């Protein structure tokens, strides 16, 4: 493995680890705490996660994972390739869950909480579904971290 491959593997591993940690912390600490706050505070927390550092890690982890996997595809030595492909699949699955499930739910929650008529119903539906899928992406990000560390 050359320096570029090693750097890409470190970036992929650290990025997936940071995402796994963020999703894990949200599942264990933030989500239970959010059950106790009012709807406007809930919406403010929902919006605050989308910041430059999170976006950097959220986009950087899959990019680095794609890069390290591609670099190993063209390398003569492929002993870690199966682990890297597994890490890539897990990382991309976590990314897809976020983009296809969690973000649309966040967007719908933002509009539902403005109206106020059925705020509690919208929030209850949101929380249950959002948290379930957050557990899924926590598991897939953690699995990606593990297989990339093995690689």
C-alpha cells in the first residue's frame, strides 16, 4: 500500500468512525433528551446538525471510502479488497439511509411544525421513524468502521 492509499484508508476509517459516533451519540443521548423539549426547540436541534463540519465528514467519508476501494482495485496487491468493498457497501448504505429517509423526514418535520394543528401527531410519527432509521445508520456506520479498520 502506498502513501496515497494509506491516507485514503485513514480518512475513510476516521470519517466512518466519526459518523458512527455522531449517530450513536444521537441514539443514546440526544434523541431521549429531545423527547422532553417543546416543538420549537426540537425543530431548532433538527436544523442545527446541518453545518459545515458535519457536511464535510458526511460527504468526505464515502468519498474517501470510494477512493481507497478504487485504489485497491487497480493495485497489484488486493488482500484487503474484500474488506474495503464491504466497508464501501456499508458506508454507502448509511449515506443512502440519511439522504433517502432521515433528510426527507427532517424536511417534512420542519413544515409540519410550522402549521401547529397536528404538531404532536407529526412529531410522534417523525420521531419513531427517524430514530429507527438512525439506529440502522448507526449500525451500518459502525460496521463500516470495523471492516475498514480490519482492512
